[in-house]
């Protein structure tokens, strides 16, 4: 029996196994392992993770390929133009991870500003000597401006959370049409201005990244852009690591210019810029944005349904 579906990993829930039963045979093999390489020429559908970049050479090695499914919203790790030229469908998982990702951005914001990681480390160290007036003070959020890069569903969901904390959201997006972003999702009449990037940066006590990694956004937050943020600003990134110059951000943390950074994504992950490990006021998570059982199951179902449609 030929291998029709080649996946680098099992997925959460039953969707992948059900897809394999419908379109036999399903093969699980680690990315670029000998088993994966051997199965590639016969595969009609691939399932990859966001940390597994495919190349045009991979497409050359898979002449039967009809579809590629990525267990993520982002598709910057796939050769999209080559797929389009060859008629290969690309399936991703938008929509279902909106709230989970906005929640982890909020968790990072609270952890950075209320110095949660430092507080827990102090208690666990056995060195805590009780309450003190100036112990681990952080900035308040109510009344501050929250700049949001990206006005899509996740950016809007985070804006609702920031608004609930008493913050004033403002937006930048790639379209740059101006006007306002309605972020209430039909639940309330909530709107915030869409601003040019320099103006947004200069006003943002908190900057939260929710835009995709594209040619336009790659390296967008370089050293000059980050320098436009107010003194003590906090950066939260649950989007993609390549959007921000990490060394510039670490320099600004070490100088005291930035008040804190919370990261769930990194440039070149899972490889990590080692400077993050000693950077002050940095909270680091291992890409947990969509990590709820319900979200990962929904992502698997959406991905497998899309592959089933592509395979016919």
C-alpha cells in the first residue's frame, strides 16, 4: 500500500488517525529523518509543524504531492509561490487559536509587569523575608496606551483584553488605511485608531505583536524603531520572532530603556539567542500560544478536513 499522507508528528485528538483511515496509508516520521526522506517521493499530502521549513527541493522530491498541511496559522516556513505554481494546496489553521493566543499574550503582559517569574523564583529560593514596601515593583496598566501590531482576529482579541484592564488600544496593520479598528467582535461598540507605525510606537507603553511574518514585517522592529518607544515600555511577542531585532531589544533591556519583554516566539526557534537567558525583566515561554487541549484538537480537525478536501 502506498503512503498517501506523511506527517512529521502525531496531532492532538483523533483527527489525523481518522484522516489516515480514510486515505490510507498514513506514515509518521520525524522531519528529515531517513524514514521521512524515503517516504517523500510517494506522499500525496504532507503534515508539518511551524518549525519545519520546506523548500522547493522538497517539492521536487515529492512529485505526487497534492497538499501540504501546517499545524499552525503561519505559513512563512512553506514555499508558497512554488506550491501555487505546481497546484499544491496549502492548508493552515486560522481562526481556531485566536483566544488561546490572545490569552498567552495577556499572561505574558501580566507576568512581565507584575514580575511574576521573579517573585516565584524568590519564594522558591528560600531567601524571601516577607513583604516589603519596594519589593519587586512593576508598572500599572490602567490608563496606559497599548499599541497592537496587527488588526486581525488575534490582535483584536488582545485589544479586548487590554481594554478590560483599563488600557487604551491603538493599532497598526499592513494595510495602513487609517480610520479605526472595530475590535468589539459584536459584543460591544469598541473602536481604536489605526496609526502609522512611528506614531504608534511613540505612544505605546505596551507594544504587543500580532502580525504575520512577511517580507514587509521581517525586521520591522529594528533598533531605530524600538528606540521610538517611550522610556520603560514593555514588549510582548506572540507572533513571530523575525519581526523584532532581538539583540537590539536585549540591549535596551540591559540599559534600562525597556521596562520588560515577554516572548513566546523567537527568531530561529527552537534555537535561542543565549543573551535572553540572562536578560533582565524578560519572561520566556516555549511557544505556548495555542497550547490548550481544545485549541490543538480544533487545529488538528481543521487541518485534516482541509487535507481531505484537497485529496478528494
